[in-house]
């Protein structure tokens, strides 16, 4: 039987590994397309070897969800090369708002009154990112374009999450594992034409790519998939919020990169609203189960 403490530590480890992506992406001298393609290529091999359940039972329902995840992987890397890691992860964290907006259309799920409050809070946080201009720095040379790419990654991530819920309603086993594997394969293939030719590839670049593929994606997903079945959804969601919380810390340590006050405030609002909404949903579900 899996230890509850070990399972929770594995989720924390997954969140912390995910959170290092922004800092690691900035460490390579390769282009964003090269990092996105090569990282996903290595991650796909790791997931194929480490997660046997991801290899079985593929069907057509996986394809649109995997495409959305592949787009998320690519856009997130491209965004991190242009804007701060904090902006990239905070803007991607707006995904739940789009899931709610997509719910009535894709999942036939109604929007509740509490969801409207959450949408308004996230919209306020989102507005702070685009209320003014940001200063370009060496680790974030084009914040405006990077913010738009990060925002797009939140939209594609929402399509992936909605797709996983749709698959779950159709009784698709291990949908998340298969999507992780297929999405990384597609990201490798789709980004590869823009990644070639490779004019320079240093030992340091190789180390960054190996770290990203083996640990930041591969090991993180291995930890997450082993633990997630043994931890309540609310706890898992809360612990995974370590990713957006820790990501700015790693880039501050490595590059002295700090988000603007507006971006920090917007990110804090988005993360806080997500936690409150998750807690509210859990409480409502518990109350519904007792009635």
C-alpha cells in the first residue's frame, strides 16, 4: 500500500520540478523552437519507458487533446524565452477560467454564481499584466510578445484540461498518461522543422535539454502519476500551486529576474482566486454528498 506521506511528497516534488522549467529554458543558448522540440523528444522517450499504461489503448479521442497539450508545451517555452518566468507561469495559470467558459459548450456543465466571481477575479489579475508596458531585460527581451504567447498557452492548456474531462466522461482509462506521452511526441515533431538546422550545440545546452526532458518533464510526471491516485483532488491541486509560486524564485536566484509589481499582483490574484475557487468547489461537493 502506498504511503500517504510519500504520495504527498511526490506531488510536491513534481510541482517543484515543473517550477524549474522557466529558469532552465533561459539557461540554454538554443532557440525556443529547439528547446521545445528536443525537450519533448527526450521527455517522450522517458514517459514511454517509465509509464507502461501510457502505451496502451490509444484511440482517436486522444488526438485533439494531445494537440492542445503539444501547443501548450511549445508556447510555454517560447514565452519563457521572451518574458519573465513569473509572467509565463502566471498567465498560463489562467487556464481554469477558460475551462469554465468552455464547460457549457464542450462538457455541458453550467457556470455557477461562484464561478462568475472567480472569472471576475482572474480577469482583474489578467488585466494587470496588460495595463502598462514592461521593461525588457536580458532574460526577458520582449515581454509584450512573450506575455501574449503565455496567454495563448493558458488557452491551449484549458482545451487540454477540458479534453481530459471529456475523455473521463467517456470512461477513457489513463487519459492523462496517454495525453502526456502523445503531446510530447507531437511537440517534438511539430517544433522540429523550426528547430533545424542546429548551428551550435554546446555541452551546457545538452545538459539543459537533458535536465528538461529527463527531470523537469519525465521525472515530474512519473512522480505525479504514481501519487495522484492516493491524494484527494483538493490537496493535490493545492500542492501543485507550488509550481507558479516557486517558478519566479528560481529565475530570481539564477538571473535576478523579477516580475513587475503589476505582474506580481496579477499573479497573486490569479493563484489566490484559483485556490479559493477549488476550496469552494470541494466544500460544495462535500455538502452535496451529505444532502
